[in-house]
C-alpha cells in the first residue's frame, strides 16, 4: 500500500492530514446481495487495487442480523494480515439497532455504547472515522460532542464524520464543536449523482466553508446511471431493476434514454461515465461504491482515469440540469 497507484487516487480526509482513497469500498450490499465469501474476496481485491478505506455501519448486515457486516469485517481483518495502518475503517452510529428503548439515536449513552460494540464486532482497538448515520433532532449538539470527544480522547475514535446531513446541520455541528474547541466533523457522506444534485445548493458550500471532505454515496443511484435501460431490455438488470433506481426511472426516463445514447456516442460505459462525473465535481472528495463483483470494482476504478472534457460535461449538464441553474443558495433563488 506504500506504492503510488496513480495521480488523483488519494485525497485528504477533509481538513485532516490523513490520506484516503477517492473510492471507498461500501459494504451495504454485503451479507445479502453479496454472500460473505464473495464479500471477503472483494475486500481483498479492493485493497490490492489501492482502495484503502472500507465503509460500513453498525446496522449493516440486517438481512442476517444487525451488526453482521461489522463482524464479517472483523473476520476479514483478522485473516488478511493487512497492517492496521494501511487501512482506514469507517463505520456509523445512530440507526435503531433493536426494539429496545435507547438502542438508537445520538444520545451520549448510545454513541459510547455503540462504539464499544462496533469495536468488539470488528476486533479493533480504534475506529478511524466514526460517522453519525443521520441527524438526531432530539439530541443536543453539546451532548453529541461530549460523547464524541470522550471517544477521541480515549483513543477509540480518530475522526468524526456525518452522513445524510443538510447544510444547516453541518453548520450547527461545527459551530458547537468550535465553541467546545473540538476538531469537529472532517467528512460528510451524502446522496449525490447526475440525477440527484440537491447537494450543490447548500450542503457542498457548507462543507467547503467548514473544511469537510464530501464523499458521495449511491453515485450511480442504485444502477439507474449504469445502463439501466439496456440491462432491462437484455434481461440482465439486477440492482437497477429494483430500489431507488426503479422508483426514480419513470420520472427521468427521457433523460436516461439521452444519457445512454450519449455514453454510446463517446464509447464509454454508462457506469464509468456516471462515476467519473461525480469525481469531477467541485467539492466532491470521492465516492462510496458498492460493487457486487470484481467487474463492478474494475469499472469503478476505470472512472478514476476517465477525464470528461468541457463539451462532454456541458452535454451532461444539459441532460441532467443542475438545481438552481448550477448556482449555490441563496443566489440560486434570485432571478
């Protein structure tokens, strides 16, 4: 992992000095769409290809039981022999883990307890990036930072991140952290792709103002941008035939038809183009990918090397117009 694997493949984790791969291996498909044995191979292959960050959550693996994916990750780390300093482990807290009272949310009690449980499941002594899975409107920021600071001070967490936050949530979190003289958030994970660009308005400006790296999850919107119409016609659609891809397809079908024609015209696979576009965006540090096969993994890596020229980027903007004509709020609302 010490060798250089190509320009632009690593980036700082927000304003921290830690380097992470621009592509993170997401594990939400593990223990369900991806059997455990195949998931272990994917983690090996991702590491071999220069991906140094594995992203999970305490709730992942719910198709077996909540926490199963962290347990799988722990088994993989134990048998892989990879030096701990060569891999960045990111997990999340905040979702409901059971029907028990207080077994969810972002209370100090739950944050600290969940961190201890995640460490046990993964057989680790520290988590590199501990992310709030979503905002908990009932939890005061002082309480959240009290817990997070305790975990950082004790050495159990290196950095704190967020997921699915709005711009004003980042502002509230960071302002409280600064009052407490805490380092605060270093990264945000948000839904962002050609078809869903709301983050341009306020989230990305807020992240930039406070020094957060932003890593896009679902950069192909569950397969919507990976050639869904071609796959449906051929009967080969798997993930793109369900979930968020199929929910949005009726609304954007004309754009998807034009997008797939555009990709055919430039001779590139839609999955590679869609991810390359995300990686090209100002304010986007990288993307969380969820490959189910080695070919999916290799396709994602090809996106790192695809440079879309100005004319191609303009064509994509015409197919999928930016929210607010590409301007940040509040300028986006001014005629």
